C-alpha cells in the first residue's frame, strides 16, 4: 500500500500538532462553543467550576467500566448507588424503589418500555394483536424507537393546549394497551403533562405508567422548592411506575449519564438482559448497552456532591429569573407569542400573524442565535440555563428587528433542514 494514498499513516503524530489540528478543524467548521450565551439550544451550563469538577472526576475514572463494577471496579456501584439514592429522594420515591445507571435518555426510555412490556407479559398475553402504548403526540421519539425495536404499536394522541389530552388518551386505550406515557416536561414546548390525570387512567385500566423526566428530573423539584406552581409529576403520583431522568441535562454532569427509576426495585428483573450459553460464562446486563463509562458515573457523583441541594436551587432560581426577563421582553414584541405557560427550562414561541416563523428563526440564526426548532406550531424554542438572563435584551432587540424585516419581505426562509438537530 502506498503511504501517500493511505489515510492511516504509519508514523504517529505528537499531541501538540494534533491539538492544533483539532482546534483548526473546529474553527473551520464553525463549531459553536457549548457555553456560549448565544447557544439557546443545548447548553446545560452550571458554571466553569462545575464543568471543571465534572471533567476532573470523569478523567479519574476514564478507563473504568461499570460493566465490571462487581469485580474490577467495585467503587463504581458504590458511587452509582449514591447518585440513584439522591435521585429517588428528589423525586419522592417510596421505600423499595430502585434505579439503574444508563448512558442517556434514549436508553433510559428503552429500559422503561422494556420493563413495562416484560411485566405485562407476566400478567397477560397479547394474542389478539400487538401490545400497545398510548402517549401524547409530543413524547420523545425514543418511545417510537423503543416500539419499533420491541414489536409494539405506539399510538400518539394529539395534545390539547400544549399538554397531553387525557380524554383523548382514554379514547385510545384498547384491550392491547399495557402502558401510558406522560412528560415532565415535554421537550418541544416545555409543559408538564397532567400526570395525575394520566395516572387515574392507568389505575382504571391497570396499566403501567411512565413519566419521561429526562429534561425535568433534576430541575422541576427545585422549581417547586422555589415556590413555583408545578403539577404533581413524580413518584408522589401513586400510579407512576417508572421515571427516566437525565443527569447530563439539568443534573449538569458529563455526557453519558441518565437514570431509569422504578417504583418497585423488583421490577428491575424485567429490564435487563441475561444469556448463559456462552464459553466465558453467564452474561448479564441491567441495560441495553454493555459497557457503561465509569467516568460518567464519577462525574455524576462529584457534581451532585459539589453543588449540593443549595447549588441546584441557586442555578434554578437564576435560570427562572432569566426566563421571566426573556418572556417579558419577547411578549412585548408584535408578531410573536409564548406557547402556553411552560413550567421548566424550555420556552417556545409561535407566530402571531401570517409571517413565516421559519424565516424568523433563519434570520436569528444568521445573527448568531442558536435556537431549537418547533414545527407544530411553527416557531422556535429556547433551552435556558442560569446565565441566559444576561442576553435577554440583546436577544429580544434582534428578534424584534428580524420580525420587522420578515414582515417586509427582506428576510425569507432559506429552506434549511427542518429536523431535530438542525
């Protein structure tokens, strides 16, 4: 093989050269700095000090694997158990509850669905058709992913007033339904579903109820503690059987950390994977993924202990203050309005009039504002952290100017990708 034509060169390169190469690649690709105040899309920033704690803890365990926690790295289950215990306490779990460390919200959701399905199979059969889940239309796509992977029919029911419509969900329940879903809060528009109403429906039909708290699990308890009205959403609702909650969102830990929490620890037997016909012995995992990075566990433990309850309370209070300022500013602008009354860290805006809100979002992107996409209703969302109040005036001034130019036809939609992540 001629080396000039081979991407994998024989000789390695020194780190200073590689670091410079990486820096230049990011610059050439116009990467956004994740802590930028203009990043209103996916910046779960709790401060440089928290990020340093998170990274230092991660690197201490960078080569360790929770898969081998029973033998090689017994400190990891100890750390994971403490994190899970804190989360269960925060979300009002009863005695006998349990949880499992997962790699992200999608895996936590998959595990919740698997536990519910396997539990249902112990009680009944689905010989008359596919097992069914009934959920509001705004639940995370991971539920559809889980359904396709596990041979389940997912029925998405239209929402009403930005929240789950319990009556419509009731109408969708059939003899094959085994699970109901609610979100706290839902990703698109930031609202907490009527979990108590969905819970009553679950009790009526003896169904497993899951609450997706991937966004709100480590935020909404502090919103409540600060005296803000939030509908009951966690294990305090007795019908809630499982909760997914992401540590790497408003838990502020390193990526690759989420939890699946169960009201009854005994139900963990339904979520895992067991295989014993293998030359190296039985293979048992509590999650879909085999390896689980030890660094993510250590980071979660360190950040939760570094911030403490008061640290999370402080970040939440400052986020809410900035949220109120942004909403006040934006609602004073003609041509845009807040979608409902969101309780958490996401706020979404839709158009007021017949102008193109995709053009408005494109115009804001051109000015360096990175917002989330909303297609129904057409608009944009802001995912807020504790520092975003600092840009409230600058953001709203630009937004007012962009809307004015869109109305005059000076800015039109560039036809950019209308998908998640765009």
